[in-house]
C-alpha cells in the first residue's frame, strides 16, 4: 500500500469517527424550542390533519447508549486489528495468518484421517471398504461431472467400468491417469488426406472394428491408414497405451463410431484432456478416487457394487 493510500484511509476513518462522536455530543445538548399542549406533552408546534402533533420527547437512553457502544467498539477494534492503512493492530492479526492457521489445522485433521492410506498400494486401497467409500465420495464430487455418476462416461469422456482403456487399465496406469492427468493429441489429417481419403480411412477403421463395409473403399482406406495412422495405432489397429492411441479393433469410441463422427475425428483431430487431480484435490485424495475407479473393474467387486 502506498503512503498516499495509507494516510488517505487513516484520515477518512478517523475523521468519520470523530464526526460521529461530535454529532452525538452536539445532538445531546441541542434543545429544540417546544411548547406544552393541554395534556402536558412537549410539542414542536407542528400540527397535521388538525390533531396530529409532533412531540419533542428525547430518545430512550438505551437507544443512545447503543450509539456510544458502537463508537467504543470501533475504537477498540481499530486499536487491536488492522483498519488504519498499514497499521497492523496490537494483536498483529491478518487474513493470511488466520488462513494459514486454519489450513494447518485442516492439514493435521486430513493427515490423521487419510495419512494411513499414503503407504498402501492402489490394489490394497481398492480392496479396503473404508478407502472405497471415501474414494466414491471424492469421485462423486470431482469426476462424475464428466464421467457420469455411474462412471460409464459420455461423448468425449471414456467409460471407466469396462475393460477398454486408452492409456492402459492396470493399477499403475489408472493411478497415473487420475493423479497426474493425461493429454491426448490426435492430429488433424484433413489436409493430408482430402475428403475422399478421409472417407476411405473412416471405412477402413470401421472394418478394423469388424463391421461389414465396402471392400474396395476399405482397401483404399488401408493405404491411407498405413501412411498416417499406423505410427500410433499400429499396423493391426491395436493401439498403443503409451501414446494414448485407442485400440481401433474394439469398436469402442470416446467420441462416437458412426461414419460422420469418424470423418470429423480424422479430419479435425481430437485433443482430450484429463486434468491432473493431484494439483486439484491433493495426491492422497486423487489416489483414493483412483482406487474407487479400480474397484469398479472386474476382480475388484464391480459386480457387488452394482447390486
């Protein structure tokens, strides 16, 4: 804070407080001329509607006392806490210090509750009912928006309860996907292939998935595939988890497998992002969410969870 604003705040605050005190003292001494009516009440002499008179009674003492209590509270507050420019107050309180104190308490509470899980492998967490319950809650708050409350995904977001994993489905790969995140990069091939080449390649991709297609177009598409797709998806279309290249023979598509969607994917490419949960909710919570996802896989109790 600059010197100007430091003194600006002090002057405005102190002047306002002093003006309030002066006003209370002044009004307590001022006497408005008044007269007494036939009932002995002091009035200002103002009459409306023939019989409505303005009385001149003082405010109740308890009401005036509240004003003085407010003034006294303000003075004490400004002495103890920051409120006058750069002045920190006698107590030395600050928002930052209170925030750090509360965060330290929260971290200690978190470590007490979750710290026991830091040393356990993901497979052990996926078999621990309490860890799974925590992971389910974390998933619901942080993952279900994209992957759905049932973890079955949606267009653009993979299904997490089947056996098809773009980046691999073993415990280590799942943990890395959740904790560290993933960034997919399917480059656009529209300029390289042209519209005809895009269509032929899409037909060949459908053939890889076992669909009945035009054999001539698929053969032509295979040539395009070998030119631009084989480096990531492999000569047989089995994909490559290291690169995040899906298995095209499974017929499972993140963005859709109809002809038009396949053409859009080939023409424009795809750039999917799985945010790293470690930076969003912390590593321990991210591992618990990953353990819950792992528990949904065959062999970890998915069938019992669905019953």
